[in-house]
C-alpha cells in the first residue's frame, strides 16, 4: 500500500486507527486564517440549492461549509488561502499529496450538527488513501462540535461513496453515535489527519461562541481525482466511475448532472443495510483494500 505519512510511527498509527493527531499551525497562522474567513466571506454566493439546478424542492443543510457555496470563484479563493498556509506543514507530514477541496466549516450558536457519514471517495481507494486535514481555529470539544470518529472504521464500509449513493450504515447511525464515537477534542491550530473513509460525526455547537474549523482534502499526487456518480432516476443499480479535474469540485452542485468528466468504468451496485451486529463484525474484519489474513478467513468460516 502506498504510504500516507512520511513518519513511520505516525503511518502505523494512521493505518491502525484511520486518523492521527498532530501539531499543525502556529498561533499567528490561526489568527491569520480566522481573519481571512471574514474577509473572503464577502465573495460568498450563499448556499447552492436544488433551485439552482432548476428543481422545485426544499432542502435544509444543518451545517455551513465552503463546498456548498454557489460561487465557484469564492471556493477557488478559499482553497488558495488555506493551501498557502497549510502547504509547508502538510508537505512535511504527507507523502506527496495534492489538495482538491478546502472548507471553512462554520458553526454558529446552537447549529451545525454534521450527521454520521464517511467523506466521499476521491480516488481509487484500493490503491491509496485520500485524507482530510481537520484543523479547528478555536479549542475544540464535544460541546462546540469537535470532530468525532469511530476508530478503525476506515476502509470497512461503503467503498464507493458519492452524493447519490445509498450508505450501508444509514439505518444504524443513532446506535453508532450512542456507542462508538471518540471525541477529538484538540486545541486551536492542532490537526487531525483522517482517512476519508473513516466513519465520523460532530455535535452542534452548544456554546455561545462561533466555532470555525478548516478541512483540506488531499489525494496522492500521482492519482487522478475520482467521483462516484449514480443517477438514481435512470439506474439505481449502477455506479459510474468518473475521472474529474479539480475544477469539477469548484463548480459542483449536488442536484445537477455532472457534465465535465471522463467516464472510466461502471460498478454494479446492490443496496445493503447493515444491522448493528453486522456492522460490529465488519468493523473488526478485513479492510476492503487488503486480502483477509489466514486467521480472518478461519474466523469467517467458523462464525
Ligand atoms: Fe466529513
């Protein structure tokens, strides 16, 4: 497997748990990125909505982040601002990765629950790991919506993830939230580097202070970006594999059919809804990017 982190110890921890906690930004950089958030907000076009794609439907989203902005130039500017500051740090930590999406994630008072999910797949996860760097600009804890993860859940569930593809853990989200989360309560400027396939969540901000965090998504330099796409209205049994340029994500509207892409394959899709017991078993089973060990094969035979 291609390495994610340059440091061997961190790499082993990342592969075991699906995330690592690292020191990341200086105090000055935190302050700079905090101030920049309010400056760049002037170019925001507001949230993209189904109406932008000509659909007459209502939709509410419980959290506020750059990716759903209507103005592609605003998204490009946010990526530039964040990458300039993050790059010297992630180049030391990560083994040759390039950024594709950057988010300021804003949680105002009493808002901002991020439902349990895995991030979309952004490259071929049989060959590599894509990562998110999550870095809060204030000290984070459960009460203001720190990142919460299910350790070791990476590369176990929903290998082909995209906006319209049903998720096998959808029906048991509440049980997982109740039983399996670890809160990453980290200080301002520290970071969690997580595998995009790890199961994660965050609570609403119940404090009276604004909570801003940053997410930068990166994929290996040598890998093309991928978007798994399903057009449910036409065929809900096939996932299309699209190779896309970075600008695809800047122009993205989840309700629009994509136009700029190269289709490189198809995957048959069968919907599965795991029970909590099945999920627990799979959590301790082999990853989808590795062959099961002899012991794991034996366990499967006898269970
Ligand atoms: Fe996420």
